[in-house]
C-alpha cells in the first residue's frame, strides 16, 4: 500500500509526463504558459492487476492576452483512472476525460467598490 505522499508523487509524475507544461510559443510567436493543480485523488482500491486510483487535476492556460476578469485563463479539468503495481509503476490507464471549466466560476469577481484607491 502507498502513503498519501507517495501516491501524490506518483500522480504528479504522471501529470508532468502527460502534459506539455511551462512556457510555450504559439502561432505568431505569442507566448503562453500551462500549469497544473492536482485537485483530488481516491484511496487505492486493490484490483486483480494492482491498485486502482482515480484522480482529477486542472490545467490552466494563460497567455499574454489573459486579462482577468474580461479574458480569464482557459481551465481544463482532467479525470483519469490508472492501475499502479505494488512498486508504484503505472501499468495501465483505465479512463481519461477532459472538459473545459467555466473560467469565470473559478475566481471571485472583483467589484470596483472592493478596490481601495
């Protein structure tokens, strides 16, 4: 069995290998940055091949055009399930789903009256 920290390290390693993270140049030499946040993960469930773990994480894409709140960053939610062997090696990805989050719902809106001048 894995500790919570060991499991978190396994999942972070997987996310970092699955996603193209960091600064990137897009079309027309526009710069963007992709980061992630491991949101939740389940307790490992023993299955025939090893341990089944499901997890969710967010990837956040900001660009030079990201201006909050008018043009917030793009946020994607990823839901995945994997099987890990007894040594912590990922042996199979069972499912994968990606959806776009409503970026405006991710952040509290700032009202003009809330700003001290």
